[in-house]
């Protein structure tokens, strides 16, 4: 344990992190957002899921400091159309967004890495079939897959059931729609790695193909996987927001950032801009810091890349 | 006594679109337990293919067309993959040229060594670790406990090749195939590694096939030698006799091309021409276009192996036949 810590302290990863201001700032903001959203039940002033505490009389209150006295110090960022505290709702919503983002990426990675490894290592027909599948998958946009699947789901199980199953459903939809990103990246690295001598040496030692694939080749393809993972988390969060904005994602009773933006959208012209703008800013900041961290990680893990 | 290894008239072909290419054209050799043999020849003569075909691991599109390999009395050239995997790395192990490339860069030395033990023996992880340590000590690696935790890039080239050797010994194989084990190392390390390999093989009576183009290395370590040219063995015999008194014109050329101290100031001899491409092997003896002694028969008929008392082996050259007549 101590050794691992010391190794980490001496590592190039940490060194370059500490010498990159953008990375430090992005990481700090991301940390604050993640910690804030996952400890929402502890730190949020209100519980947006508890209908007993919501008072319709408090609806559409402006943010406290900008409201020229009409706001209430109880709701620092104002309230939405149902009288829920915006700050609390955003924290809870971001928790759902991040959860779906991470879950969807885990799903994409599991599918994509497995299929990419098989395609790259076995090659030939397996490769051709899997990669054509990936091409077909990529020719459907995430939106289209989600619309079709959610229509099927809702007609099979009913809308009520959908509200309960929305989180796992969105994870699966975004996971299925984007696995080819992983599969292609992994396949490309595997094809480069499998020609290397250590793979031949592993065969000479008598290891089975699956062992060579998982234990010897996969760890050597980790750096591109890490890099696309960051980008994919940001993409998944955005896909979720887009789906929710279109009303295909999280229901208004458990709003994610996307459904919050959507629910405020109809009030934007009546002057209640804060219901849409605040979750929007939060979403942009979240995506931006994840992408900035991804850029930094790519530069660190791929020193050959020319950075102009 | 059963032979450790017998390779009988082995033909290896590569299936290409333009037709099958013969990479090994009927090679035959055998090894007693604990015996060391050198396999020499120019690049492309088929030395490495010969090494790989012993453990039936010729990369596609290569395949064994005829002949067989008998290891410790068991024919292994037609074994199913599962059984073959038990032999690879366990009873026959292989050492490659470049230790930088043959160790996995992202796994620690310990992981890689222990994995090899665990793949072939039913032992606990702690026992595997002990075996790994023991083998690192055998190859004189200082502070072996520390090495187990290190990654290949943290070690020097010589150290890495020692680790490769330790890994190849870890399952106690009876035959080691070393494919140019010292080519990627500098000269002083080369000598160290060869001495180490020799010592370990002698101490534990392991068979060794040393594949190399360096006759100097071979004469240091092996008792027997087989010279390959264009996919055939053209001369075999006892190492010191062949090095001192080579019979085949090709072997003579190879030995004349070695730098020697008494020829100070003179140009090194070289064999004119190049080894033929496998797609265009000349009829008759494959060496005839480059041979200073080529006769008419060399251009039409392939020479068989003639027994040769001078080297204690056999030589595929009509010169030896003619002299006898």
C-alpha cells in the first residue's frame, strides 16, 4: 500500500498533473461537482423528491440575490414551477446525470472491449462480422435507438413502470448505442499488439488464447481506453441530457439535468429564466471539465502526439 | 536409451496464393538427453522455422506438410492443441532474441514468472513465488525479491535476458530452444549469457538447440552442429571437427568469413552471391551458383547426405561422394 502510494507520488502522471493549471482547475471543479451531487441528500437544503415539503405557493420564485426582494433566502437559486428549490433539484439531478453517464460508459466499455478484443485478436471472419455490426450500429444515431427502444419499452410495460426503470433503461440504451467507439479503438490497438514478440513468447509458454487476450494484450491497450473513456462519459451525460430534454429520458418526478432544462423551457418567455439557465450552465461546466481532463490525459498518455 | 528429440524428414510449407512455398525441405536431426546442438546458417535459411516447428507453432500460413517430431518417445507434431500447450513452456521452452520485446511491458517480472509456473504446475501462489525466486537466484540476479516487483523497462538488457532464461527454466523443461539468444546484447553481456546458459544446461542436463548465425557462439557451447542452407541441413557433425575442418563448401565459406586474429590486415573472405529466395531455389544443389567447386552433377541432382568421417557426421555434397569413388 505504502509502496503503491510512493510510486504514485513519483509518477509522471502526478508530475504532469501538478504542472498543468487547466488540469488542476478542471479536476477541482469536477471533484466539487461530483462530491456535491453524491452527497446531495446530506447537503441539499431541501428534498425535491419529498412532495410533503413542496409548497406550490413558492413556485417560480427568482434567485435570492437577483430577485429585487421577491426571492426568498430559503431558495438561493430560486424555485421551479412546482415550487422545488432549484439548488437542491440541480444537485439531485446532477447525481442522476453522472450516474447514468458512468453506468452507460461502463456498459459501452464492457461490450466494446470484449468485442474489440475478439475482433482484433481472432481477425478474419470474426473481425469482419463484428466490425460490420459496429458500422451498422454507428449508422443509427443514439437518439434513434433510444426513441425506438423507449417506445417498445413503454408499450410493453406501461408508462408507470418506465418511470421506475428509467435509470437502468437509459444506461442500457446509451451503452448499446455507443459501444462501437470502444470496439474500434480496442481492435486497432489489439491488432498492433498481437504482432509483438511478447505475444509470441506467451504462446510459446503455452498460455491459452483467452489468457493471452485478457492478461497480456488488454493491459497494453489501456491508455487509449482511458482516454476515450473520459470523452465517452461526457458524451453519455450529454446524450442523457438530450434524451431527457426531448422527454425520452428521466421523468419530471426524478429530474436529471436534461429534464430540468426541459421543464424550465416553457417558462423561459414568461421571465422565469433561472429554471432553464442554471441547470444548463451546470451541464456545460460538467461536460467542459470532463473534456478538458480528457485532453490532458490524452497528452500525458500519448507523448508522441504533437501539441502545437 | 530414448532420444530426447528426433526430427524426422520434416517438411514445412507456407501456403501462399501463388502456391506452397517450402521453408523446410526434409530436415532430420536428433538430440540425446542433455545434449547441446547448434543450428547455424544465414538469415532466411529456415533456422527459426525449424525451431518453431519443433513445438508446432509455425505462424500461419505455415504448416507441417510431412515428417514428424518425436519428443521423449512421443510423437508431438500431430498432438491436439490442448496437449501441445502442456508441452510448450513446460517440457520444451524457448528463448528469443530480444528480451526487450519478449517480456510484457505492463506486467511485473514476478507476475510473468509466476504465471508461467501456475499455468503448468498445480501449486499455490506462494509456492510459485518461491520457485520464481529460486530461479532468479540460479541465473545470478542480485536482490531477486526486489526484481519480482519491477517492470521490464526498469532492468538492463542483460538482466532482462537473464530473467527470460530464468522464466524458461522455471518449469524444469528437458529441452530449451534458444533462438539467437545473444544477438540483441552487447559483446561482454553475450559472453556472460552464453556462459550462464551453458552452465545451467550442464548442471541440470538439459537439451539445448542453439539457433544462431554466430559460429563463434556455437563452438563455445555445443558439441554438435547442423548447418542449414535454403531450408535444408547441408552438413552436420561434431562442432570442433566441423569448425576446424569443414567439408561442405558452404560451411568452409562461413568459417573463412569469420574474423580471425592471424589474418590481421587482410580482407575477410566472403561467399560470393546471396542465398536464393525460397521461391527461386536453383535445381540441383541449392548452393551450386555460389559454389567454387560446382560440377555438372550439382546443377541437375540434389546431393543426398554422405557420411563423413572427418567431421563425425554427414555432409550433403557430391565432392565427398566423388572422392570415395
